[in-house]
């Protein structure tokens, strides 16, 4: 009887009785920054991704998000990452370019005409982009995006040329506080931003918008190499696999949100000045021809899109 009791105790000591005992290690907590606002579609999806990573690593990896720009604008967060004061973040093109300047190529006007173009290019250039981040001691986790930037205007828009002309001073402006200030103070009479970004500027005086998909705004999840190295190889693999799986889910979710955003802007009173498909195609063709600089990454992006 005594021997049976000892055997039972031994089994109980080694048998995994629940999630709390699945892994005796303390979790690796990664502190990440984002401008996404609590309660937004962006933040809900980001948190769901984090929960999935935590589940699949059996609690060994936890993503601690600091939302709503509490750590500053994206350029400031990028500096925190490179200085080792932040483990990573979810960035738009602004933060990605602050980390890897070559990433500015993705925002070239008229390169992308459809979501399919974007997906084709990001898939083709994925290894190249990961290498670029790796050279700067960073790990590119996954792609995300904010959608196509449309031109918004305070003044009436007559033609596509008119819209671009009005927005010209702010077409290359970084998506940051300075641009928001220019929009809310009406110093900018016209500008190009994604619809969901526009909706997040409640004091904007925009009255008109075009259906011109002027350029695309990509995004991504990035970790510092130092933070990434704290994860065992097996957990690194799980995180990347989860990101790869969720990349398409999040893109689909955010693109649907973008379309809803366009409808919400119209409902709020922003008048749509729509051009025909033929007019849009001709305009974008001319816009693409007007570009003079072709850095290596941009040339590769254009080639990937042309392969359609």
C-alpha cells in the first residue's frame, strides 16, 4: 500500500495537470509600441494576434502593447527600438522608413493599382525586406497596411489634376503630428492620407475626396534583434509562423475596415468626386511616367507589380 502511494505521488509530480504547469519558465514579455487606438479595429486584431502567440507558445511569449501613441510618434518609437529602450512595434510607412530608409520606396505614387498588386509585391520582396531589417539588427515579423491614400480637400475639386495640384505641398508629407496640425489648422488645403487615418482626425475640415488611389501605405510588425534573441529558437519559429498565418487575416480585416471608412466619410458629409476607371487608369499611367528616381528597391517593387 505504501509503495502504491509513493508511485501515485511520483506520477502527480511529473504529470502536466493544466496550462499553469505547462512551462515552468518565466514568460518573455516583449514591450511593443503602436499608434493604434484602444478599441479600434487595428488594436482588436493586434491584441488577438498577441493572444494567439501566447497560446501557441504555451504562455512563454507575451506581447505587451503600449497603444495610442503613448510612447510618442512613430519616428520617436523607432528611435526607442534602435536604442534598445523598446522591444519593437507596429509601424506604418513612417516608422518603417525611420528604421530602414529604403522602405520609403513602398510609398511611391501610382505603383499599386489594387490590393492584388500590393500582395504580389510584398510576397516577392519579402525576403529582401527581411534582409534589409536584419542588416540593422531588426526582425521583420509581418506585413500590415493602412490602405490606399486618397486625396482630401477643403476646397471643391474639379479634376484629378486639380486635386493633385492642390495637395502637392503635402503629398510627400510624413504621416505624423505635423501633418495633422497642418490639416486641423487648414494650413493644408488638400492632402493625401488613408481613409481610416482621415477618420482619426476629428477636427479636419475636409469637404471633398477623390476615388484616386494615389499611393499605398504599408505597415509592419518589427522586433529588435536584442529582444528577439531572448526567445528560444522554437518560440521564434512559432511567433513567425503565427505572424505568417495572421498576416492575411489582419490585412483582410483592415481592408474591409478601410472600405467601411470610405462609406463613413461620405455619410459624414465629405463629398466624393469620382473619376471613371478609364480616367483613373490614364492619370495613374502619366503619374507613374513622371517619376524620375528609381532606387533599387523601388525598381524591384515595380517589377513585381508588372508581373501580374
